[in-house]
C-alpha cells in the first residue's frame, strides 16, 4: 500500500504525534472553481488551518500515487493544468496505473484520508442524488447518484460540509444517507442546509451544539466500530448566504441547459456549478468560497478537540 501513498512529512509527523490534521479535497480546485480563485481558495484554506494550529493535508493524485498533503506548487499544478482527471473512488486504481494527474472528489478524498489515518475532512458541499436521477426529466431516470453517498456509507471519516449542493434533489439525498446509515448532524441547526442557502426546509433529526460534542460523537462512533462516515452539516454564515428563493430559478435554468446540452456523468456537477456562477454574476462563487472556509474552521476545531480527547485518554 505504501508505494501508492505519499503523506507529507508535516502531516505524517502530526499524525504520529497525535496532533490535529484536517484533509481537503482537490476537485473543487480543478473542476469546481475558475482560475485564479481556485488557487486562492485552496491556499486560503491551508492558511486558516495553520493559523488554528492544525496541519492541512490537501489530497490529490500525482505520478502514480495518492498524495495526502500536496505542496504549494502541486496545488498550483492541479489548479492550472488542463485535463486533470476528476478522480472519485472508482477512478483511483486506473489513475495510479496510468500515472495521470488527478483531483480527488469527496469520495476519493475520504478514502485517502482514512488510509492515511486522518479522521476529519472539510469540503464545500457533498455530491448526492441529482434531480434527474429518479426520472422527471426528458431522459427518464438517469440513476445519477454521487459516489460520495456510498463512500459516506463505508468510510469512517467525519466530513464537514454546508449540506449537499443545492443543484441536487436534497430530500432524496437525505433518504439515501439514511439508508446508508450515515449520521447527518446539524451544527447548531435543526435543518439541512442548502449549500448557498442556510435553509432547505428539510428537518434534521440529529443536532450538535459544539465542536467538542462532534469530537465525542466521533469517539463513540469509532469505539463501536461503525464503518460509516459522519456528515456534519454547517450552514453558510448569514452574511454570505443567498436565499433559496433567489437561487432556485438559477438552479432550474442550469438543470434545463444540462438536459438540452446532453451533459452526463462526471461533467454534470462542474457544469452546474460553473453555469450557476455565471448566472449569479459570480455571487454564488463568492458564497462557495466563504462557506468552504467556514467549514475549514469548524473541521479544525473538531480535529483539535479530537486530539485533546486522545491525549486525555492516552
Ligand atoms: N463542493 C464544492 N465544489 C465542488 C465539489 C464539492 O463546493 O466542486 C465536488 C466534490 O469533489 C464532490 C463532487 O465530491 O463535486 C461531486 O461530484 P459528482 O456529483 O460527480 O459525484
Ligand atoms: Mn454523477
């Protein structure tokens, strides 16, 4: 396994010493945001972690290995190079075999974080059930369900996100998460957040009030040996949110264009995010950056509390 995994010395050191490490994904860098906002956002996330005394480990695929803790120039490469693969769980072995550069999605990043021994991961919003998945569109049922959901069902990593991207069928996404046995815990909210918006109208059964509470829950989850991840749903700060009523027409237009342009497979999410960025005159992108950095802060607090728990127990 070791020959296919490269952990940065900084992250390896912190993990060996029981100090806090947080993983970040790279699909948001290569396929989720335009240049140079993507670099600024990724490096900004790393800066926030360091300021909080946490070691950041951005995950990607380079030279036939999964890299946990990309260097600055490697992040820049994934942000600028054309043709970087979008690597989800199913693509990992193939990308390594071919030696192709790849950006990892939530699913592949969770897999890599777990392999490296990292328990907490921050992203913007997870993938989920697309609106066309169960029919209703001109193509009928597409079964387009993100691998992120299956990954949350089988990999015990805590993922901090602003809910699932609101381009999705959010009620169906929550149903699949329930089926997969994934705890979805609202951070100081009783509602599933809708990425750009704080509210989705969908109630959550599980809530937590502090990062320390999440850390204690992770500890319980681990000692029971539950294989699932934990999804912490952290609403975007009110000052940056775009209300749902304002976003929904843009989302519907982007989804219609997706159908008429016959965009399918892994291109779906990048297209929708890009188009919605345009339709909102860049406002959705600004909100995306803010919510991501907000999630980074919470993930760092959780990882710090988890490290404290380990010290107290060890
Ligand atoms: N969150 C963002 N921007 C993104 C993504 C998440 O704010 O670009 C990415 C994640 O990597 C997620 C992926 O795993 O979108 C989902 O893609 P798909 O629907 O093809 O599974
Ligand atoms: Mn898909």
